[in-house]
C-alpha cells in the first residue's frame, strides 16, 4: 500500500536503497527493467547478484532480470528498511 521510501527520503538520500538479491545461483548479469514493453533495462555491473533499487512504489512493482548459469534451487530475496525482508525459494 505504501512505497518503501518517501519523496524526501529519495531527494536527500536519507535511507539506504532496497536490495533485491538472487542466492544459490551463479549470476552472470543483473538488470533492473525500466520499460518492459520496449525491453529497456539498466544493468548493474558491480555485484549483479544484489540489485540496488531506489524505491518500490506503493501499489506497484519493480521488475528485475538476471542472467544465470543453470541452477536447480535458488532464492529471490527483497530487503527493504521500511518493508522488511521477504524471500521466495524456487
């Protein structure tokens, strides 16, 4: 219902960003999808397994994409100061 960061928090960089990570697989590349229709992504070259997201909007979503080497079991984890930690295992 609420965003993970307020507008003043984003403007003055008061709190740390949200982290979306992939564990249990070897990550080759990690990207944040900026426009899914046009397939526009922003690659994070440093530590691609843990993506830094400025904010997760209220009643919205953030789409990320990883290129990984084949793995049987992996876990996606979202870590936000305001929203807490949530993980999903595949």
